[in-house]
C-alpha cells in the first residue's frame, strides 16, 4: 500500500460511517470476530463466507447503515485483491513450475547427497526453506513429506528428527516471508516496505527456524518415537520425467525475486534519492510484481523447458497452478473487506485513542491479537488479516523498519499453537501417522516455539533499529 493510500485510510477513519461511541465499537469488534470464529469452528463454514458475514455483522453491531457497510467491505475486498492477488498468482505459477519440472526434487536430492548423520536435520531445514520461498504451505508439505519419509526410512532416522526441521522451515517461510499471502496482506494493510520486511524477516527467520527445527527436533524425537508410515510414501513428481533442471538454475530461479526485492530495499536505504537513475531502475525491477514476473518468465525456461516441457505442457502447468489458489484469493480478499470495515466504522481511531494510555508495546499488542485470533479460528491467514486491520492505524507514525517489524510480529502471532481447528494440524497428523496427542506434542509445540521465538527476536530488533 502506498503512503497516499495510508493517508486516505487515516482520513476515512476521521469520518466513520457510524456515530457509535467507543464502547459500542469495542463490543462490535468482539461480536464481529466472535461471528467469524463461530462460523468457522462450530458450523465449519468456509473462511471466505465467514469473513463476509462477519464483516456485515461488524457493521450492523456498530450501527452502520447496511449499504455503507457493504460498500466498505467491497472496497476493501477489491483493493486487497488488487494489491496482492497478482502476486499470489505469480507465486503459485512459480511454485507449480518448481514442482512439476522436478526442480524441487533436484534441490532435495543434491542437498541430501551432501548431507549425512548429524547434518541431516540441518539439510532438511535448508531444503524446506528454499522450496518454501515460492510455495504455499500445503503444497510444500505435499512436496516434502515423501522426501522426509524416504530419508527417515533409508537412513534409519527418527521421523521427528527429520520431519520437524522440514516443517519448521516451511512454517517460518509461510508466516514471516513475502511473497506468502499472510505477510503480503499485512504489508499491504500496514503500508510497510516489502523489501525491508523481507530483509528483516530473513533476519528473524534464521534463528527462529534453527531453534524450532534442528534444536527442538531432538526433544520431539524423544517424546514421539515412531517409524515412517509405509503407506504414505507416494511417487515423486519427477519420477516420470526424462530430465530435470540443474541444481544451480533451480536455486537461482527461486531466489531471483528475493534478490531483486532486497536489492531495491538496499538501494533505497543507501541512495535515498528518488531522482537517482540507479534507484529508479531498482524501484522498477525490485517491485514485487516485476520481481515475481521476472522469476516466472525465467522459470519457464530454466525449469519448464529444461525439463523438456512442450509449449502445451507449459501452458497446462500454468493453468493448473491457478485453480487451487481461488480459495486463498477469496479469503484474502474477504479479509481485506473485514479490515476496511474495521477502519470505516472508526475502530482505527478508537485504538489510536486507547493506545495513548497503554503501557504494552505496539509490537507485543499486535502479536497478542494475532495469537488470540489464531487460537480461535485455526487460520494463520485470518489471524494475520484481522490483526493487521486492527493495528494498522498504530503504524502511521512508525519508521520504515518498525512498520516492517509490526508485520513480522503479526506473522509470528498467526503461527501460535496450531491445534484441532487448523487444517495444517490434520495434514501433518495424517501424513506422519500420528495420534492427536502426538501431533500436539510435536507439531503444535513447534508452531508455538516459532511464534514465541519470532516475537522475541522482533522485540530485540526493535531496540536497535
């Protein structure tokens, strides 16, 4: 979101669409979130419908005219999809190319060939982190689980010793690093700089994934010592391919958007002159749209053509990559509508007024809000969207680095203690053949460690930036 749009949101907050007082607004927020939580958890309604109904309920409880509440919701939905929808689509295409071409398997096989013994958990973190950059969490799990099971079986490793580092790598990327949907939406809502958020996200992600992955996996392996379930080892994506992309070309393609976006952030800090020719060039090539588009175009050749794909096969791969993200786009869009409704009824101004007397740091407050919504709904994306909408006004006077840290605080909170209302919980449970109790001891605790360690490092960074 541009600084102009942030100013517009601030202006909108001055003239809310309802005359409700702070007490009624507070009740409306709690009631609106309660409606969303109830619809998702009790009635198992899709998050898109739950967020849509919850947004209208929020407006109604705040005493806003229904037509204005609908306008706020649709405006927020449209602006959010416009801001992040194309980026999510490009990320999905890159991820599909990586999976179907065998590029992901090439990364896995190359790294595993160099690792053994004590290095294996660290190798799994590295694999998951690289593959997890362009992939959605669920896709990453489907790609990596066969590798985890095969490594555990062939090397006679504890399944948790290998599996937890891989899951930690995927989860940290999902919660903290753009271009994943959650961080992108929070960046858009708060008006943070994407390049700076990406750079600081990597700083937070590295120690977090080490502690939650290889370090915690030692304890997880003692608590839950189970063999790899034979029935869950499927055929790998590239087993039917005659050739695969090279390791170097694959890694370069995956990291290209990251390099371009970080280059833009670095030049913006060092040069800090919008009229400078170098900065103008990096502002273009380092914009998320161009960076991801460049990676996709390069990937068509370095991944698709390198695997021997015909033009028709490439077209089919791109087409198939877009269908699964329809649900994600709708959830993200509806979340944007919910956020805009919060702003338009005056919640932002209310939080600004209350926050003047709060002793709790803004970053910690954002984390706690995301934690509460995550525990209630089970959805990291819903938690990120809702928390970003609530605390966005607090970012108005923040520096560029602290606005980025606010995004990371929300992302860390959105990962807290995954349990039975989270689809990811059941995905991990079934793939690893664990009981509910075993999944809580391993997966749920790992997610909590990521969340807590993440916010600790965010707070530490806030002291020095």
